C-alpha cells in the first residue's frame, strides 16, 4: 500500500510541475531560456571557455592501497576511463560528452548521462538532454526518493550519472539561466535593442501631432510612408504636411548610456560564471574550473563506481594537463618537483611522452643530512658517516654520571 501511495503522490507532483511550466510559457510574452542566453556574447564566451577547458582534462581512476604499512595511491587502467575520455560508445565522443555535461550544468543546472550496464560491465555512457528528463519525486522531505523518466520510461537514480548545480533535493538543480534570469534578460533585451537600431538605421520611435483631425486616406498614407522608413533603407525621408509635427518617444543609445550599461552587464555575467574580468589563468582555474571538476568527480564516484569499489577507488581529473599549453610554467614545475625529490627524471619524461632513460635514482646534495625516523640514525653524505641518536644520548648520560 505504501509503495502504491509513493508512486501516486509522485505522479501528482510531476503533473502539477508540468502544468506550471506550460502555464508560464503561455503567459510569458517574452520567454527566456538557454537558447536566448547563448545569444548573449558574454554568456557564450564563458560557457565555451569553461566547457572547452574541462573537456581537455582527462579523467583517471585511482586506487588507494596499503603496502608495507604505508598508504599508496596508484593509477588503475579501466574501461570506464576510456568511455569518459575517448569513445563513449554513443554518438558523442569523450570531449563532446564532457562539454555537454558542463554546458547543461551551468545553464540548466542538470546534466544527465545514462549508464548502460550489462551486469557489472559498463557498455556505454549515453548523454541525455535535460529537456527530455522528467523527475518523479516522493513527498517526504526527510527520506527523499525519486525516479527518472525519459520518454515515458522509468529509471532508477543509480542508472544515471547526475551532475547537479545548486540542488536542494539531489534530483534537480538550478542553472544560471533560472538563477539570474532578470540580469540575463536585460542583457538580451539590450542586444535586441541594438539590433533594432541597426535595422532601422538609428531612427527614433515617436508619434505625429496634428492640430486638426486628418482624413483616413492621409493617415493610411502616412502610416505606409512611416513603415517604409523603418523597413526600407532606400526611402529615408518623410514629408510632413502642414499642421503635422513629429514628437520623439524614445532616447538614443548615447542618451541611454548604452555602452556603459553593456560593460556593466558583461562584467556582472563574468562574475556569475567565475571568470575574472581582467583575465588571469590561475584565478580562472580556481574560481571557474575547480568547482565544476569537484562536482563531476563527486558524481562519478557516487554513480559510476560499484559499491565494493567505493572504499578504495576514486575518479579524479588529471589537472596536470591544464598547464601543458604553457611550456615555461610546466618546466618550472618539473624543476621544482625534481629539486624537492617529489619526482624522478623518468617520471617527468613520461608526462612529456618521452622515452625513459632508466635513471631510477633520487638526486641528493652533499650538503644534506639525512635522518631515518625508524632507526633513529643520521647519515651525512659529505663524510659518509652514520650516527645513531639513541647511542649519542646514551653516551651523554654516561658522561654526566
């Protein structure tokens, strides 16, 4: 009985939501959505810049294991990484899949990918446009549950990879278009106003003032001439007869300070997406890219890992690929890693797709003194001497006695 009530309540909620959306679209004279938002240059620039950056970063699978009492992280070769980075076995490839996820995540707040499994093997990752997804939720605010419906077919949440933005229920997110609708709509209307100025040659709107009533024929003739003025670039003159006067009803773009308003709107849009106004690569990565990478990684670890893997396996973006376009920064990072003994030469060559030299050693300077915390011994390379701290302390105690 409880199961029946659950689906009954869920269906009712979905129906009300659909009616609300339909009613809003009918009543709204100027509907504003993703397509209109992408017509705004600043929005298109941010979405393309962020999605292109994320799409070039490979996703890898790592495993944490304990060897000789020490925790160690190793990279694991797995077919799921090939699906995410190269061939998804769907019509989209790995790069297009990541771009679509980021685009839907930013603009609509919801990115869905169907996980096509055969037993414990993931056969393909199929991107699903969020416009084709319907969420069927229960009415319990504590023990929340939901189903995913696509073209009338019902799926369970674990069958989908879900990347959600600003979600409150784990089923449906809030995108930038919905969250900042008024700002984006203002920018869009500004763009349409400029288009209207160009199409009309900059002519102002206004009305004709007549001192006495004019005939219908004269009025029709005046309307026709006025329409040709705005629609035909060849006819740019209207002759007003006696007792007729034109009164302006709108301001010019200069009077409205249109350029200043456009700059202010563009800066606000950049702030929304986390893109620095004075573009800086490091700041851009921290504010615009890293939050999205974290959201995708969390979704992958929840939905694409099997239950037995969740204790020791995890997906992560290989962010080293971000700096591959900057050879100076990349080589300075290698030098720092080598000097601090975090990496070996062959490890750096591997990242540059170069053959290894077989130099499996760590570079040490003669000025360094090495301490072994396990044996409590100190080794001095310059004098080739090993000293035990415990023996030194015992000798000092004997001398005191």
